[in-house]
């Protein structure tokens, strides 16, 4: 951890902390649930925050997301905001930034929860969700990062409506995270500005089917339910072998496969019996195509962000 001297003028900010928050990784979209569905995974980022401790802490892309969120809580409450140099942060994460596992949401969520706790917890959980979703630009990662489980969300301006979706027992999330990033900004720029009625109906039917399949355990419906026409085909320009890898996972026994968030992580839905086999299939199919990366198997985290 890098440490620096207490910056001049920081004595006006009351020292607070440290607070440590653990936040889960998330997988958003689930194929057809674009900007609407997300699930918390059993992989975690642990973030420690202090204000005006006399140390600056680490400087990294992840810590920058945390710092901005901390300062946003002070702004929301009308408090004098600490300078970035006044906020000491450390981040330990089991998942990388920019790979479709909700790292930015986890860091922002951790910063919001930590700052709220440092200031006496004046903000409600829902207000934290709204602030975090506004920082993210969407709520599908932020809601499961904060609350755990599978979340279905809709945003109207800054207002977020969410419903926790009960997922039937027995589903495993088998991920493959390539060694390369996929830019969310570039991926969204590729998305069509309009959809035909046929494609809109295609996706709306399948997103409804997705909710029904997850809640009832109708796993055989998942391949159809995740068959997206809105974002995955355009984003495959950034990951040309994506659908070939989907096929490899499904041939190994996965119920379905999809692009996690904006990528580059690919996610398969499987049961316990074949989850490791699907993991091996991800690695083998990727290696044949010259793609390095790591595979993992996860259940659903049900706790969300927790102060340790």
C-alpha cells in the first residue's frame, strides 16, 4: 500500500474509519435480460475505506471508483467532501475490472456503503441503490452487488424499481474470463439504435421466459430463454469466437451460455453434475482458439454488500 503525508488543509475533514465492506461479483443481462437482470456470484471484492487518516492508500482503477462513490455520499448529504488524497482505500478483488463481472459496481457499491456507515448510516439502502445506479448508468449490476441474489430492475431517470427473483435450487454459474478486456463503451456503441418488431417480440418473449425458467427450475427452457437479438450479436464483433465457445459449453452439458455483462467473461448455466465438465470445455475450446483465460464455478451469493 502506498502512503503519503496528510495533505495541507485536510484537517478540516473529520477523521473517520476504517470501514471494510465485502461485495460480490455480478453477472448481468443473462442473455435476454439486457440492462434488466443481474445475479450476485460467490466471488468477492473486499474494500477498506478511511477518511482523513493521514494516508492516501492505493491508487488504482478500482480504488478510483471507490473514491468517487465516497465523495458522492458526502455530496448527497451536503457535507464538505474530502479530497481524493484524503481518502485511504485498499481493494482486494477475486475478479478483474473490465471483464463483465461487475467490478465497477462492486467498487462503487463498496464506497457508498462504507461512506454511509462512516457518516452514521443516514441513507437508506434504496437511496444507495439509486445513487450507485446513477453512477453506473444502469442498475442491473448494482442491485445484486448491494442486495445479493438475482435482481430484476427498471430505471426511470434516477428512480430504480427492483424485485428480488427467487431462483430454483441447483443452478450453477460456470464462467470463463479471457485475459483480454472488452470495452463497455465500445460494446454499447455497436448496439442498434432501433429493433424490428420481430426482434423486439423475440427478446421480450424470451426475457419473460427467462424469469419463468429461473423461478420454476425449468432448466430445459434456458437455451431458448437466453437467445438474444439485442446486444450479443453486435458485441460479438469484439469477440468473434464467442458463439463458438457458447456451443462448446452447451455440448458439454450446459443448459445455456451468454455474454456476462459487457464481456469479456462468458457464462454458462449448468447443474452440479456437469459444472466442472463445462468448465473444462470452456478452457479447452478457448485454448484451441488461442484464447488464454480462467474458468470458475460459482453459486449465487445471497448476502450482497456486507460490512465486516
